[in-house]
């Protein structure tokens, strides 16, 4: 799937969104689960990487991807408040699932319906939810491959903090050692809607939407862009706490929650 290129600036990072308790599903063991963060999703043929697992009070299970994965415009169509998108109800193939899921939330469509005018949100709120088919719920585990976690929704980071991601683009030809990435925070932009992260091997097409974890394993954000400043090939990571709060407010969900990983977060020094 495409990436968006844009100039990103650096400032401080602050985020935290509390959530209320909802009964959590019983997850498949991480060792045998086939649907996890990091699996590939295919929306109208476009490929992306799933980020985190979510559930709600109706016992439905969702997996996240970038909203632009369902975009209908070109790579330069980056403003979610006016960009074209496939409609809700679009089928989405999820690797490891026996049946396609369904696009049930898009931040782009939600912002357009809401008449959103916040520039930071329009530029960086890049989040979608795929409702999995109930037949596949027993195949799901919310742990991020290689790293474990997430430990919580939302994180506080500072310039220079270590961050961790798992991108699973098909362009890596199945070479799984290239999927885990360690990076460093370069700050935030867009009023806190986006974090600039530099990794030695930046995200590539097909990594769109993939999860980023803080140095403590909390869910920091989702990969949205490859930036051209301050460092070529740095990553624009949309702030998950803000994206999630927007989905809760405008998505019509009943008690939506992010699932914590069942595997301990184990960063590499």
C-alpha cells in the first residue's frame, strides 16, 4: 500500500487516554494464533500491516489498519478530511483468517461526516478498524510478534526515547528477521497527532498501519507516512491514543477497548 510523504517537525510528546473496563475475550495462545498484530491486510488489492487488536462490549473483535489503506486517491491525497475512501462495509482480507473481515470504521470517513476542521487531525488521524468474522475470533492473539506487548494504550515519550515496531510488508519476501525494527523518537508534530520516529530501516510500502510501541511496551501509534524531514526515511507515526479517542467518540462502538498482549514486552537493548 502507498505511503504519504510530508515534512514533519519535532516537539515534545505527551499522551495518555484512560479507558473503562470491558470483559476481555479469551485469546488463542500466541504460539498458535494466526491473526495477530503484524499480519497483512488487503483492501481492494492494497496491502497493509495490521497494528493492534481491539474488542467491545458486544463481544466483537477487531484489528486495526491505516485509514489510507482504503484510500481511493493517489499518494499525494493525504488530507483525511477530504481524501477519497472506500465505504464502510468493504471486505478486507486478513492473513491467517478463514474469511474476510469488514471495514467498519475509518477515521477519514468519520472526520468527513463530522465536518472536522482540526488541521492536525485532518493530516494525521489515519486509523481504521476491521471487524473480524466471528468464525476467526478463536484464532486471534493481541501480542505484537517478536516484541510482545502492548502493555497499555497510550504512552509518554521524550526526544531520544527508544521505540519498537513490527512491519510485515510483502516486499520483504517473507524474510521475518527484517520485520522487527528499533527506532528513536524525534518528537511530535500536528498538535500531538503525529510522532516522528527514525529507524535504521524505515517503513516501506506494505508496512502502512503497523504498530509502534514505547520503550515500556505501551501502544504509541500506527505507521502512517515516510517523511522527508528531519531525516530522510524517518517514519510519521500517528498517535494511537488520539486516534482511538476519536473512534470511540464518532465510531458508534459499544465499549471499544484495545487488547493488551498476552506475551511480556521484551525489548532488545
